[in-house]
C-alpha cells in the first residue's frame, strides 16, 4: 500500500500519457492535417533559416516532430510524450521532498491542468505544435536558470543574457522561464521588484528587435508569438492566457502550505469534478465536421478508397470537402453511379469544386483532378494552395503532386527541382529517389501510374472552364477512347447534378458503348426513366435495358407525388428525390441559379 501511495503521482502521469495517446489516435485527420502543411528539410540551410526567427528553435523541433504525423499512431505517441514532459516539468518544480503522498498526488493533479488546457485549445487546427513545444522547453529551462542565479549581480547578468537567447529560441513564452526562476528562487530578495524590472527589460528587448532585426513582422506577432499560430494576423487569447496560468500554478506554493489534511478529500472531489468537466469539454470541442473532413482528406492521400466508403457509412459526410472525398472513393471503386445520391448531394461542387483561395478547400478538388488526369488543373490547384498557406510554409505532399504533374507533362527540369528538395525529407525521400530515376519519356511511358496518366490526359492544348465542367469531362472521357472511365463517371454525375437530363440521355447511349458499359448503374437508370416519363406513359420503346424494379418504384413515386407534393422529402434518397429538390430550389431562386460568370473560370492547358 505504501508503494502505491509513493508512486501514485507517476501512475497518474502514466495514465494521463496513455489517455492522450489514445485520444489523438482517434484524430488521425488532425495529425495528418498538420503534417500536410509543412515541409521539413534535413539540411543545415533549413535549420539556420528556422532558428533565425524569434522562437525558431521551438518551431524547428515542432516541425521535426510533426513530420512523423505521417503515421498518425506515431504522432499520437509523440504528442503524448510532449504533454507528459510538460506536466512532469511542472510537477518537478512544485513538489517538495517533505510532501506527504496525498500532497504529491494533489500537486500532480494541478500539474496536469496546463496540458489539459493546451489540448483543449489545440482543437483549433491553426494552433501550431510549436506552442506546446515552446512551453515545455521554457519549463525545462527553469532549473538551469535557478542554479546560476545566486546573487543580485548574477541575476542581472543571467536576465540580460538569457532573455534574448530564450526569446530567440522559444519566443514570448520565454517569459515563463525568467519569471519563475526569479519568483521561486530563495536567493533573490525583493522578488516583485526583480520581476517588474525583468518584464520592463523584456518589453524593451522586443521593441528593439522589432525595429532592427524583425521589421518584416507585425509588432503584435513579436509579442504574442510568430510561429505559434498559423494565421499570422490572428492572436487567440489562449496564446497569453496559458503562460499566465502556468506561472500561477508554479507560484501556488503558498496555497499548498495552508492546505490542511482535513480538507484534502474535498479538494480531490473538486479536482475530479473539474477533471470530468474538462475531459467532457475537450471531447465536445473535438466533435466537429472539420475533423471528419480532415480524416477523409488524409485517407484520399493514402488512396484508402474502401476505408473511405466504410467511414462514410458510419459518419455521413456533411461538408463539400468530405463529400468530394467520398465521391472520389466511390468512383475509384466503380460505385459512383450506384451510391452517390444516398449522400445528400446538393450541387456539382459536392463532387468537384472550383478553386477557392485558401490552402484547404482546393485539396480534395486537386486530388480529383489528379485522378481524372486533369494534370494542369491539379498542378495549379496545388500550386495556388501552397502559396496560400498563411504562415508561409510549404507542403511536402503538394510538392510531390506538383512534381508528378510536371513529370507526366514531360517538364523534367522543373520536376527535378521539386524532387531534389523532397530527397531531404524522411517520408518522401524514397519516392523522390524513384522519381529521380524516372525522368525520361521511356521510363514515364512504362510506369503504371504516370504512363497511364500521360495517355489519359488531354492530347492537345485545351482551356478548362469550370462552368462547362460537364463538357470538359465529356471531352476528356471521349478523347481517351474509352480508357478514362473515371472521367466518364464524373461526366455522368455532373450532368445528373445539374439536372440536365436531355443532354445526359442524349449522349449516354453513344458513350456507354465506347466504355463497354453493359449494366446501367442504378442512378443512371433512375435518370433515364424519369426523362422518359416526361413524354411517355409507359416504357414501351425505351431503348435502354432498365430494371423492372426501378420502373415499379418510379411509378409508385409518381403516383405518390400526385397525391402529396412533399412526399419526396420523406422517402429514401434517389435521383428522383434529388431532382425534386433542385426543382424546388430553382423555384425559390426564381429559376435564375448561378451564372457561369459568377463561378469564375478555371483553365486547363
């Protein structure tokens, strides 16, 4: 029993680490998101470039860690170790050798609270891993600073030298190291005066740096943190709240001195209640469609098509990003024409979106373009997306895709520049070596992926206009002489989503023979029968082999609609329910819709 009491704080720390690892393993999309929007290079030049910025060392270490998020389970383990190190550092600073077991346990509970807050705030995907790394390093520096602060002279020297060094390495959270080193050092008298003097010196230091070495950064970012948040013009309150909270925790020694043994049980009850609330709050914070979308995008990158379909059955996609990923998976598995309208689609953008000027929205569309063999569109989507990353980072995944596009187009010199950079990474270096050895027409032509894409792409210079997406996909499919079945599926899906049944039915018979499509997919049958019903009372003379079951269902559907115009809203999803929804939408919009000019032009060629 005594051994259990003795090691109970460490047991609690182990339980916390395990819980964090399991928690993040359930969020593979978030970890993959962080990995996708950085390009960590194992070169001395990159290291010097990183540490030349305020907080550069913490940024460099964080990016080194994040590159391992390529494997989400490994990333979850690394984050668990990081938050455990942060909590252990606080515990070491506030524990005392004379503490009773219950006091040590109480202090461990308090030591875990900053990490829990950081985990909650990291639900914002723009919070960078640099932030918890900087906090942990700042806490680790406290014992070293306290060791060398032994007098007023040493205090002045240490503060004068350590402040700029720590600021350059860690950023503004370096304030935690200095304040705690002064405030908890028994050899320092007039602690309040010393802390006040340091804070004044620290502010003047940042002002001087902002006017000399870092004129390119807004003054606010130098005070709040250059690399802590992906959006350089946004400064969430948690960036300065958590350091203040950590300082308060580390200065809580007087609180523990007045704690009486008789009220310990009540304190534990309060901690348990607050812990339960915190855990519940974190769980709710991370329950959002954006994390599902991140997971879908990550699975698309890994070409986990069947896994995407299985996930969609458990968590129905709600955003355009998620729907695009699911539709691509269905198309790759040959199920687009059978399943697509079961996913509450609303418009063409749910399968292939136009470019939006941010680093996230175009990712699924770029992947769709890549698999369709719209090579130039994929390159442009990814190039513009990479340039739109707010903090100026690059993306290894986007760079790899752009290199592939250049290789397929035969632009080997340009591709080589991208490939050479990828050779200095861990997870993309093998791919880069393979690509480097394939930079010739002969090797590309025999490659099962790149060679096939070269054969399926547009053979002539062609301008790709997004408002005419259906026409462009039709041309891409037909030009391949029946080989680009994915483009054919997307052409059919686009026609159905636009509700242009006349154009769809008019071209289907000719093109389906080219693609040797003996079986007509379910949704295509529903669309063909619906169009036929506009001018015929029965299926006599219908030149398509449709299922009698589908004929019976349409007859039943039409009879019910005649009795109740809103019947379609309460029946299982089909193309008929979708068609009714777009008719209703057009009525509400005055049948105007969105013009091609409003959507903007996209270009391929």
